[in-house]
């Protein structure tokens, strides 16, 4: 349990736990650019989907962590980057790091991830977030499992929070530690809720057959905050199992900013407990006798 309340060695050593600068140093940018350029060339075996909208405060840190993957992967990788109408330095940072920037002007994570999926060429897809950092060998276990287990439709990793703003690592770690039993409970009947777009892997052709992050029968506009992850994972389950990977190499470290946007750690915790109770508490039925 003690490891829950400390950063792993790779995160401390690399400094990814520090805030990402909106204007990173030239030397650091060149290092990331060179790391991406050193990725093995050829037809990609796996594609990493990264979408961003106004992420200048977080993006460079994410790119630093992803660039290191090329040193450890035995297969060819590609990073598909889609900007979703940013008005800050997000695009400039991505281009400075050597990425080809695709642009999706329709605001909404699902639209951006759909474009990234359609641009991808790899057999397997890895989905990441622009405010999250990843271990040096991240994704390997999940792709290997998809390759070896035909009945596995989606593999997903866990997440932990980086201590930022007014949040302490201890408090954020305790929140995640206490949330583990909730995730285990949900996995019995509603496992797709546990899968997050910041840390999951699946087969590209499976997703395309289902319409991707935007259902083929979608008629209404998709809200800006909807990334389409849950819908896609639920539909992917028709092809097989969903399987978690709860090990350090498959754990992503993400910003806690979403907690602040939803009212803080305590309020989010209470809402989470109430929501889970409503999901499983027997509903009261009314019988009408005529």
C-alpha cells in the first residue's frame, strides 16, 4: 500500500511530475523531436491517438513521455495528433516536436478522436490524453495481449493523479486507493465504465467496423466534453472481453484538473459514491391496479 503514496522512480527521475511549460526550452524540444525521429520507420504496427484542445500547459510533458516509447517498443509505432480548434500554443508545440498536425474544426473530443482513428494505419490502436504522462514501456503488455488473445476486445490500464495545484499526492492517492473497490464492483456487470480514453488499446478494424468513436447511427451533435470512449468500449465488447492491466508499466499519470472543474476532491467523492449506489440499489416499482 505504501507505493500508492509515492511517485514511481521513472516519473521522479524524468521530472514529468513537474508542470509542463507553455514555452518549453529549445534544448528540451530538440531532444523530443530527435526522439520521435528515431522511432523505427516503416508500416506502423500500432498507432497512438492523441487529440488536444488548448493543452499548452500539459502537452509538452505528455510528448516527452511518449517520445521515450520508441526506445523500448519492438514494433513500429506512429503518433497521430489531431488539434481540435486550439487557440493557444498547442499546435506550435506539437509542430516544434516534429509531429504532423491534423485539424478537426468541429469542437468535441469524439470528433477529434474519430479523425485520428481514420488517419491511423496501425493494426492496434492505443488511446492517450494530452494531460497525461506514460511509463517508458507503456502499452507493450496491452498490445501483446491483443495479439495473443483473439477473444480480447479491449485492454485497458489504470491511472493515478499527479499532484498539482492545491492537491497533495497523498490525498489524490487515497482517493484512487479507495476507488479501487468501486472499480472492481463495476467490473462485474458494467466494466466498460472503468475504461478511459487516456489508457486503452483495441484493434483498429474492430473499431472501424462499429463506426469508431462516433456511432454510425448518431444523429444529434456530440457534446464538446464527450470523447466517445464509453460508447466505443461498450460496442467493442461484442467482439470479446475487456481486460484491465493493473501493473506499474500500464499505469498512466494524469492531471487532477477535472476534479477541480467538478467541485473538488470531497464533492467528487460523495457524488461518486451516490452515483454507484443508485446504479445498484433496487429501484422502487409502482403497481397500478385498474
